[in-house]
C-alpha cells in the first residue's frame, strides 16, 4: 500500500470565496504514484469547505447568496458563539451546509470524476492563508 | 491491497426522485472480494446525491418538500446560474443539502451498516440516464 | 494493509446533544497500529451525525437553534414520516444538514487534524444508547 500527503495553500481576498482546486488535487494524485485508491481532500480549518460541483461562476454567486440566506451573518448577536469575541459563527454554519470534506476515487492513476465534477475550496471567513489537506492511499 | 470499480446505472422518471441502491452496492462489495475496507459511493453528476437514511417512503416525500423549501425551484430568475440557459440551479443547491457522497465501512465481506441504515441515490434534475460510481479498496 | 474496527458507545441525556469524541477516535487510531491511512467515523443510526467543527459550547447551542430553524420539530404533522407513528422526521433532516459521517486522514500514527478541528457526535433523537462506528484502514 502507498500513501501520500500534501498541503495545498490558498489565500483568499474576500471573506467568502470559492477557489477551484481540481488541477492541484490531480497533480497530488500524480505525485502519489497511486493508480487505484482513495483521495481525501479537506480544509484544515473549521470555517471552510471542500466540495464538488459545477465550474460555473454564476453558481458560486448562488452558493454565496444561498448560504447567507440560510445562515445570515447579521445580526452577529443572534449567535452565542460570537459572545467569545468572534463574529464568524455564520461561517461555521455555512461550512456545515456545504460540507467539510470530499472523498474521491482514483482509477488508472487519475481522479475518477464525472464529466462536470470539479473540486472547490469554499472559504467563509477568509482574507488569511489557509491550508487544504490531501491524503491519498492505494497502490 | 485489492481495488474494485463499478458504475451503477439509474433512470429516474421524475425530476426529483429517490432510489434505494443498498442491494446494488452490497453486490459490488461481494464482487470486489474485499473483506475489510472502505466503499465510496458517489453520483458522477452534480445535481444528484448519494446518502444514507431510512427506507421509508414518507421520509422521501419529506426530503423533497424540505429541499424545495430551503432551495426553491421558482422563481428561476433568482439564481445567476440560470442565466446560462439552465433552469436547474436549485438542483445544485438541493444536492448540496443532501451531500454528494457516502463512504461506507466493509467488514467481513459486507457493508457494515447500522440496523436502519440504507443507501439512496437522490436525483434533483432527472428524467435522464445517470451513473453512480462505486469504488472499493481493502483486502 | 491493516484494518481496525471499533464501536464507540454514547448515551445522551437530551433529545439534541453534541458529544466531543476526538480523544476516543484518536485512541482507536492508536489501537489500530495504522501509521498512514484513512479513518471513517459514522453513527450507526439515521437521526445522528458525526462532524468536525470547533470545540466551543456556544457553537453547539447555535447548531441546535439553527437546525431547529431550518428543520423544525413542530408541528409534527407537517412531516409525512410522522404518519408512521414516529415524531422524529425533523431529526432525520437535522442529521442530513450536519452530515452523516466524516473521513479523517491518519499520518504518523495519529489523526491528521487542523489546529481547531475536533470530532463530534451530534444526536437529534436521543436519550437512548447509540453506537458510533470507527473503521480504519492503512498500514
């Protein structure tokens, strides 16, 4: 059995931002030398998400509006977490909506994705350097 | 280490439909010859979900109503994704609510599920042939 | 390849309750003897969730209020599932919001978590003994 670990770094300019990372995950799979296996991709942060969806910028806008509607930032005082001095309770909820991690199949040495499947990092409390963990096992 | 890959095909008659696939995933596990391992099940499409829940038809109705309440189809113009000519932005959001994939344990050559756990394919933009990926690794 | 399976038992006193299980999962990883691999953690029940987030009690309160807002318990008659004699349809939806399972990386014989990542069991239909499955594969 082989295993491989890599951290992908991202820096977002906005509080909420979606970053396509399909190619960087694909590159990690190539470096791993794994032909058949599983590839876990997760943020190492608790206000961010790694998810699979369409590479279409209108949809990212929809994700931003939709998560804001279901878990609004304001009023900050509606969340008990914000009594700690944070103002990011909504980011924890938004990340929960979008999911923490994705597990992807590796077949013939490449990500085994459907035609329109792309991998994204979704940031909900950004403007800082963040890390994404890629862990691959297989043979 | 062994690995196994299979595509399960489904054809839904309605736009939103839930299909129980536990037995077909179980059959893939048997064919894999894996006794101890992990089994990833994911749709190869971005408007569908694979999830684990109760095999009870009233609940599927509740899932349909609930996802429609949290991510309504109409008005189509509320979603920027639909400016591309699509009308399925809500299906991308509904799939996000239900989750893309599930990872299941394999123990003693079978799915290691709790008493009431069943595996479902949830379609949110149906009436077409769709594919579900099953990827198994273990020994 | 090594594999390891363990069931973690929890007993919640309230209907909705969050239990930190990071240390118990970590202990399972140690017992497995796996240095590099993947660790799946999932409830064996369909009204509960295993998820990763912040170890901050205000946030658990926010999760409870937020899931109740998006999937309210009352009126019980709004859910078709409850026609079966159950009153827990909302617990199935709340668990869906929070996600069923998490897959975690194992590196150097330990859970490979970000600084603030902690593992939780979220119960939405509690006051009974419940089981959490930990399945580890790797080498």
